C-alpha cells in the first residue's frame, strides 16, 4: 500500500471536491519542492465511493 492512501472524510455540505483541492494541491507543491520535481503527483482524479 505504499503507492496510495485511503481517507475517510465526512463533509456536512456535500462539497467533497472543494474539500479535496487544498490537501492535494498543498501536498503536491511541498513534495515537488522537497524532491525538486515539477508537475502532477497524483494520477487521475480521486475516487469517491459511497
């Protein structure tokens, strides 16, 4: 399981897309800066199963 992660998130307004933008963008920017990389870190969109 080293190439992916699982999250369980509950949002009262049903705005999961907005809730996921900040953590993914922030993590990607910091990871790329630390490892001197550029571009997308995550492959494709996140998957939401209800």
